[in-house]
C-alpha cells in the first residue's frame, strides 16, 4: 500500500486567515483526492487533484475557497482560504493507483485536524 | 447517483460478543465495496475490500464481510469483539471502471464494553 504523510497534523487558526496542507506519497500515484470530515460526520470529497491541470471540484466546493496544487505525481497541497469556524474539520488526502499493489484501492493519509477560532 | 446507507449510527456491544454492522448501497452497476475503520483521533485505515471473486472477504483482525448482490448489501461481522475494536466504521462504494470516486456511508460507531 502507499504510505501517505500530511503536514501539519493539526493546527489552530484565526478566522480570516488561510492554511495550506501538504500531502506527500512515497510512490507515484495516478489519482490524488482531498476529503473533508466535519466533526462527527462522514467523509465528503472536496476535489480530485490533477497533475498538471486544474483540480476537479465537487458540488459545493470552489477553487477560490479551496485552491489545490499538484506539481508532480507524489505531492499535492490543499489551501483552506479565508477560514471561518465552519471550516473546522479533519482534512484528508487520499490516493488511488492501479500501478501500485493496491489494485483499485484508495488509501488515506492520517489527516490534518483544523480548528478555526 | 450512488448512495450508501449504514443503518446503525451506533452499536454498543459487550466484549467477546458477536457484532454485525450493516451496509446497503444503491447501484444497478458493478461496484467495488470497502470497509474503512477510524480509531479515535486517527485517520482512516482500509479494513477489507470486495473487488471480485469470492463474495466473502476477511481482514487480518477477524472481521469479515459478505457481498450480497441481490440485496445490495455488504454487512461487516465479527464473531467475538475486543475492547480494541472500538472505533468508527465506514462503508464505501465505488463504480468499477475508470477512476470513479468513493462514496461513503455516514459511519457506525462501534462501542465495545467490558
């Protein structure tokens, strides 16, 4: 399986500021995703991070609020912009690759626990 | 659109008792099915998956799940639970073919009591 790391693991931020979360994978992967898990809830897909092109956002999420970069096949960033308390969540990076031993399986990073005051 | 229903939001059970966590999905096409586990204050870990072949799949820690196509279900079971199994369990489904996204259920909190 792919080994995924995220930085920071947690942060407490003031409203109106922005935070960039990094996701690093130990091998090249085809697809990378960003999910949000609000307190006590399930996971919601924010966007698919595309290498070399703009991310594909799900309904309800926009690039201005959650800009995403993916400069290569092992790294991606998610920025949470102009934060409000409603953005307090766990943000998870996920990868999927048919080239790795996972065979149509998605793996998740440890998550970034964000609290906005 | 795909959807996943986990019928129980919470399941309390005593240690060494059997448990079943229910999952139903809505799809008329071929799917891949997954169970993920999230221990307190941790990320998601893949517990087991059904891609094809035998409809009964097992994990290394004693959980098993059975794919039932006619009932569109993928219930998770364990014959004897431990305190350490206390966690949130998420069922997820993805259409086969291409790079389709995972759809998650709302989750079931398994609380194992001594």
